[in-house]
């Protein structure tokens, strides 16, 4: 797993996140900021399993969602948990058993991250 984690973390960039401009501007300064959706989909494509999703609460309102993985063995894996500011919290956690929808708006960032991770794992 550490090889996959290193490949994912080294592949993040400003063209692989999928989040609103407001969310990114409020940022935590972490490289993982806004990378959760694309990262969770790449991890799912490599390892299988399901996705977890929770609403991100900021100043009393929902301001986005956060994704992470549950492996086929039931282990929760969240490579982007460190992206949140102290004022943000996760609420309404739930499991999503469906896979990636190829018509999603985040398709290009996902494809870029998937290609970079695959290249990093080959090297």
C-alpha cells in the first residue's frame, strides 16, 4: 500500500483536484486539498472496494463533500483526510457502492491523476 500511496501523493497537481473555487481559496495549504474525489476513484480502480462520502460542514452549512475508500477487506483508506481546516467538519457519513460514472464533470482531473499514478507505479 505504501507504494500506491506514494504514487498517488506524488501525482497530485493543480489540474487533478475537483472542488469549488471558494473551497480551494479557504484552503489548508495541504497538497491534498480538493484531491479527495479523484484520489478515491483512482484508489477504487486499483484496489476495488466501495467509496465513503460525507458532507463537509463549514460555518453551519454544507459546503461540499469528501470521498475516501473502503477496501474489499473492509479497511477505510483516506489519503486526503489532512486537507481540512479546523473550521471544517465531516457530517452525514455514508457508504456508496456504485463505481465511477464516465460522464461525471470531474472526468479530466480523474483521468490525469489515473495516468500519472499508473506511470509512477511502472517506474
